[in-house]
């Protein structure tokens, strides 16, 4: 999510709202990225996604410090809860309900909410539902058509299932960091993206869609146990197959590829250029730092060599090719104003799914959902509010 400072360029593929999952309701209890992004994907395919939150245990993206350029847009407490960019990337297009599940009334309302839902998405370590007097088995018994997705760090079983999940820990355990480094075998690791979370998010959306397709009018609920770490391991299939066929343990290869060599070279303008199947001789090895990145890319591409500048995230945001494809969309936040967020990277029926809204304000939809969807009387809502049920 980026604070919008000027009007974005017109896009060749304008986004539009999709209704593919119209009538599907998703209840989400989640934190971080993996499960929240799954919920966002379902929302932008047309589902109604209700994020159940609590002020007693906030989504981690509501307690992280916003970037400095966001300061001054709201009071410090509101900015803390609403201003972190990843909150909008992971939880756009949803509604928010605050509910204290440690209260008996809160648990009862939560179960009523699930009884009105088609999908329940969660990513907390196994056991949290049981501590509330619930279980996946109980939920499926009470709601036989409910699709439950548990997208946790290490799955629902096994010796690591209770370990706290952090992106760099999961990608390290999955082996991904072990192939990032130099040809001499020195591991650099620490990739800057949460590959375990992000890969898991799309797996989760696909699994939910498949499970919904398999339901009947009377049953067909499923529990989908998805490990973020195992989803990350799946990215290393090539290395695993290579080891199985050659017996050589995969590790860092630097710029060497299976078909040749890739170079990342500095240029005179301070930028870098990636050259695939890098040639020997004047084009690359003879002082690329004496020409600009644009000149080098033009020179190499004119000879049929694949080359491209290394873009910063800001340059990607400004790149016309991405804008023409509708990859970035503007949303209006009720406190922060206009924001730019990435869209889901699919074109469906020739359209980019519309980002329906920014991430909702904490608890913004509590009263409407409780009084309208669950038919809680106004006087009861006021009483439960006073009792801290909607904290």
C-alpha cells in the first residue's frame, strides 16, 4: 500500500467488481499475511468477508509502526491501528467485527456468525479453538457445509505445530534461504519477501474454491490443513528433483543457471542491469559502469540478449506497463485518504478484479453485522457493548 500523492495514470484494462462468489460468506480470524490475503482474494472474487478481530489481541499489522511519511494523517492511536501498509495489502475489501471470544456471549455470537457462513479461515496455532471450548470437529458437526481453512505456520500436526511462525524462519526451514548465495557455497539467505506466507495465500484460495465446488445442499464441509512452510518447500521442486536424480545436494549457485550464466552489473547511473545468458566480451565485461542502465539494456537487447534494469518497488509503481495492466488500484481510506494498493494479479474474463475497499477500520461493521445479520436487538447490542463483548 502506498500513500497516493497524485492521480494515477489511466489504465488500459480498467478494474471492475466480480461476482463469481456472490452469496458466499467468509468469516476470518487471522493475523499477518497468509490467511488474511486468502480472505482478500475471496473478497475480490465476490465473497463477503468478515474479519473477526479483538482489541485484546490485535492483528500484528495493526501494531506495527507505519512509515514515517504517514505521520500527520491521523492521531497517533488511529494511525497505529490503520496506517501500516501491509494491513491494506492483506485485508483490503473486507468488513471488520470486534468480538471478545473469551466471553461466553462473544463465543455464542461467533458460533452464530459461523452458522451464517460458508467458509471459516484462520491461521492461529492449533489449540486456540479448543481453549475456547470449541474444535474443528465441533464446528463441522454444527455447520456441516462449512469449509474450514487452517493456514498455519507448520500445519495442525507434527513436532513444530506449536512453534510461532515468522516469515524468515519458515523460508529458512523450508530450504529456500539455503539456495540464496554465492557459487562458493556461502549462504546469504534472508530474502526480503515473505514467500511462505504469500505462496500459502494463493494455495489457500484455490483449496477453498475446490472445497466449495465439492459441497452438496446438505453437507460437504471440509477441514483444509495448510502449512505455510510446506507451501514454501513446494517452491523448491526443481532442486529436489535435481537431488533425486543426481545425488548432488542443492545449494547456492550464485549467478550460474542450468542453461548458462546470469550477471547483475552496475551502470554509470547507479542502477543495475540483469543480463541472462551473459555473453563473454565487450558487451558486459568491458566496463558496463561507463554506460547508463538504459544504454546497456538497449545495446544488449538490440543483439538479441535478454537484459532488463533492476527496478525498485517505486519504479515498478510508476512503470507504465504495469499500470496499463491494472496492477495498481486506488482505494479511499476513511482516515488516511486515497491509497494505492496492488490488485490480485489475475485477469478474469478480460477484467482485473476490483479492489473493493481499503482495509476496514477496526470494528467498523460490528453494529451493522450484529444487528442486521444476527438480529441482535439494539438494546442488547448496547448492553453487550457495555459488558465488553465487542472489545
